[in-house]
């Protein structure tokens, strides 16, 4: 057996840990067990790891220990150091000696693997947990957090990653508090009192276990581990909860934590059984760092076995001498080969699948724990693919993360009710609320100053809505209203909201328009009043003073079409009647007169001519119906024009403003200027700002040519107040431009937004309360009831009637001429058979028009006979036999 042992190639490995710490003591024991277990499972391996244990409790000692291990023990790899600060020194030594530095506990993200190729991290980078914590905060719908961290390299390196992930989902970091491990108890308590004074109650803690336990003891003493608070700890504390003991558990009731998920396996169960059977102190309890240390030995042993047998173990000297007093660092001949083998090694370890990606361990699953009754209870998991789940292998099919994917936690104060994550200010602190201060439109907001006390007195509809909403809250909101000047000597509404964004003010209350671009940097409550942007122009004089108003009801094209229709209808009736009706005969000028007289006498239904032809009667029935509708519509429109006051705008639309080059006005400091320039493409040099209704009136009265403006653009709530005062002079024209209404502004993520929004809904749904406020501020304003002048009735509105009339007339003519041709074409063709076609047509026309060919008596006694003959003619009969005495004149 001794000969076999001597045949094994020994590879020296340094172990550089703080064995007096919970992490170091467990890892040291696990390393010894790992060497025993590995070679017990692989007795035929030709290599053997020989660990050289050293104890280092600070960064400088760790660096000197690494130099000593490389120089004297000629190690080819170093396991450790334990902390990120120590690792920063040892990594540089390992790089120069080309010795892999393998740490299972240096988790700081600032230790770059790419910049330190000989550094291997068999642990998780702290930055990986930033997404997990963000997912928890987002799932419970909290919008602000406080970060508490240890003022060391380990503590501060994670904070930028947390802040970045929170920013991606619009979660605001309201404050950051750093605690030094050297802080006294009194100093820690002072900082905790500052945390208590904050409104935010969601606190994320990133600390080492030793200092974190001290912080929670003091937090419990000042009643911060109580109802209403949310404490979330990173894996720096979560991984070592059990070794911290019962006292630490007692001060952390209701705390949520995260830590890497270690899947249960047969190997892990066997290892835990061996651990319990070995002689270890009862206070030395297993933790995840021990599992990683165990897996590190197995991975290193596998990598060493891959080294070719002929490789030399003799170290050479590094010829690049250091200018300091350190000795010359020897260069390992096998360190680079061990590193390459280590990076390729994959196996099933105690902590799960062992695989180094980019020089460090990868884990895609975390477990979320809840401290309840001195124990850790797993309430869910987080995976990169699925987010929050109740089981580590549960697929969510891309659904959004939700608190309902976790088991219900127990919160501080032993309650199951989810904390809202914020509270009202305490300690006498008041919310600084800005209110716009500008002259004009004071019914909505008025800022005055008491001449004696110099205090500001704020009134108005917007102010009262806000106060009524606060009165409905279940908690008091201490506040101080601070005027913010708007206008030439102040700022704009956008500048006011920028001050809310950077928290110069805690809120802004007034007639503030909700816009999409503003919502990018502040949060608005639900609107308490709807509003849009309208254009106001000067109105013309009342058109009732116009002597030609009787022409106004119908448009010119309708007048023309009606006249043509009258003439055409008279002509059609003449064509159908003049051959058989004596009243449609006579000289040419008499027949023309008859056509016009008959046509227009129908307008008042006063025609005296008797109609004989049935086709004529059909045409007249249709035309009388059309005339009836036209006359009734004309009468109604004219009556409306003469009895109702109507206004007509001087400018119709925006295009006319631009074409005329008119100046345009807007409310001082409002967003309307941006709307005019960016959306409506007005030249900025054509814009004029005005602050009060009187200034609006003065500018519009002058007009654009006299130093005023051609139109005013303003929010509807201001326009309504202006028109109520100057109702008879101005009017709204053109389209309106929608906004989301008026609301109150708070910083992004403010916890007050949802509760005040719900209160606003209750206020505006209370009709009696709203009516009282509106009566208080708007009852003295007269209602503006003028009507915009309606346009004349157009041809298109009556187009269908004219089409029906035309069809009836044309159809009647076609029927009439068809019968006429049937009854006369044969005779003409027989008599004039040698004539040309056009000659025959000419003869037909002569027969149709020549009255001598169809003499009729002028007396009415023969009309019945004429009608009978006409009916016979229409039937196409060529020969008529008359029975009885008929005079020659009648024939």
C-alpha cells in the first residue's frame, strides 16, 4: 500500500481562509471531507491533492500568506481567500505566479473575471440576485424602496446593480443608508431613526451575517420589526441565517430573504449524514459556502488529473522583479493547465450541476424564504426563465410575475396582510406642496397673502377638490402649500413639475393638465375635471341686420338647381300638353310665358291651367312633393335665422390663421405653446402669451393687424371662464385637441397617488358635494347660450328629390314620344316615302308643333270629347267611328 501511495503524483494546493469565522471553519472542514470522499470514490487516480492550510483574517495577511504558499510550498493553486477585499490582493499575486486563485465566498461584482484570468469564482456573483429582489418588490406592487448596506467593498458593490434593476421597472430608490462595521451602537440607532422618519417602509438590506445580525437586534429594539414594515435581505444574510442562532432569528420575524437554490440529491443527504456523524461543534452548522468549498475540491481534483504526466512540477522564477520589498514570485508550470482543466470540468456536485461559465459558477434558480417562529420557511422560487414560482421547475408560459405565485408570507408584526410599503410623514415633517401662482382664472386657484400675518391664503375649485379628497383618507397628511410663480417673472407648468420630479416639492396641486410626456417623470392622480384645448375667435355682427338674409337659407347651387328644375318641369308639362290642351297653345311668346308662369305658379299652388295628359299629372305629383319639401325647409331655416341670435366666426379654422399670417395667443406658462409649435406647426414668432381673461379680450379685440391676435388657444376650463365673461363677442370654432384632464402631480412611484386617486373618485361621484363647490366658484358666471351660425341648406341634402323628379320627367317624355312615333311614323313614311330620313324627322317635328294640324275649340264643353279622343290616340287606333251628332267644329 505504501508503494502505491508513493506512486501517486502529489499536487500542492494552498487553502487560505479565516478559520475563526462561520464561513471559514465550515469550509475548512468541508475541504478535508471532500479530499477524503473524492479519493475514496476514485482510488485509481494517479494524482493526489495535498492541501496546505493557512489562516488569514485580513487582506494584508491573505496577500503575504499567498506569497508564502507559492514561494515555500510551491503550490499550483490557491483555494480562497474568503472575502472580496482579500481576493483583490491575492488575485494579483496569483496572476503574476500564474497560479489559479479559486474562491468560493468572494462574491463582489467588482472582481472582474475577464480582467483577472487566473481568478475562478466557485460561487455566485452578487449581482445575480438584483433581478430576484426586484421581482419580489414588483410582484407586491411597491414603488419605492430604501437601501441599507454595509459600508465595505462587499456591501457597496451590489448597490449600483440593485438601483439599475429597480429603475428598469420604475421602482424608485427613495434613500440609501450605509452602515460601517465600526459604527457604534449609538450611531447605528441615529441612522435607524432617519430610516424611521422616511415615508417608505420597504427596506432592502445587503450586509454580512455578523454585522447584519447586529443591525436587526437594534432595529427590533426601536420597534422597526413591526407591522407596516417590509424587510428584504440579500443572500449575504439569508445563506447564514441558521448559523446566526436563535437570537438572530428572534429579531428577524417576518423578514423575506433570497438565497441560491440547492436541489436535494442523494449525495447531499449522504454528506449531511456524514457531517452529523463527525466530531464538530454544535455551533458549526452547514452553509452553502461549505457546499461550494466541497465542490471546489472535487473540481480541482478532476482538473489536476487531466494534466499530462510529463509536465514538470518545478517552478521557475518570474524575471519581472517588483520594485517593492516583496520577494521574487515564482511562476507555476502547471497552474495554467490546472486552470484550463478546471474551466472544462462539469459534474453533479452537492450544490447542483457544477459548471463554470466565464470563470464563475452559474445558478438560474433562487429560493425565497420567510423567517417565521425561529425558522426559515421557503415560500417560493425565482428562475430566470419563469420568474416567481411556487416550485423551482414550474413553467409560467411567459405570464407576468405576481405575488400570488408565492405562498402567503407572514410579515413583521405577525400579520398576513400585505404592507402597503409606505406611511405618512412622522416627526412633524410636512409635505411641501407647490401650487401655481398666476393672475387670472382665479375660480380654479387663487393665491392671496394676508397683509398682517403674511401667510398665503389659497382658495379655488382645484384646491377644494384636493382638500375634500384628503379629508376622505384614513390617515392625516401634514402639508404646507407653497406658491410657485407662473409667468414672465416665474416659471412654467413644466418647470413646476420638474421640481416635483427632483423632489424639491412633494406634490403639485392646481389646474395641471395631464399629458403623456409629463407622465414620463411624474405620476398623476386620476383627473378631477375633464378638459381639452379649444380655439377662440372674434364673432361677426348678428346676420339679422342683413337686408339679403332671405337668400341665406339656401346655398347658391341649391338656388340655381331649383330654378333650373322649375323651368325644366314647366317645359316637360308643355311638351306633354300643348298638342291636346288649348291652354298650352298660342303664339311662341305666349307659350314661353305659359311655361314660366306654370312652373313658378306651382310654388304657391296657384296655377290655373287644367292638366289633361296622365303623364303630365304624374310629373306634377312628383314635382309638387319636391316643392312642398323645399318651401317647408326654406321657411324653417329663415324663421330660425330671424328669431335666434346667431354668431358667425371671423376666422373659420387654423388654415385660415396660417394663410393670413395672424398672431396667435395662448395662456401664459401652459403646455399650449408646445402644442401650437410641435403639433399644429405654428411659427413660434407668431405666438403671444396672455395671462388673464382681460388680456385675452384686449388682444382679440385689437386683432392681429393692430398688435393683437387673430385667435386664442386655451384649455377648455379657462376658455369657459373667458366666454362666460365675454359671451357676446367671441366664440369657439374648429376642432378640439384632447387631453387627459386636470389632476394633481406627485413624484414617480409616490405611494400617495393611488389612495388620493380613489379619494378623488369618491369626491366627484358625490353630486351634492360637487354641486356645492361649483356653485361656490361658478354661480356668478352667466351662461353663454349664443349659437354658432349654421350653414345654408345645400344641394346635396336635396339631391335625391331632384333625381326623382328628373327620372319622372324623362320617363314621361320617353313614353310620350314613343307613342307619338308609333301613331305618326307610318303615315309620314307612306306620304313621303321618297324623302330622306332627316326629312321625315323634320316632318314629324312639324306635325308635333304645328297647331293647325290639331285644331281645338276654345270652349270647355268639348273638353270631355277631346280627352276621349286623346285616350284613343294613346291606344294607337288609326280609325275612329263617331256615332251621334257631332259638329264639324268639334271634329
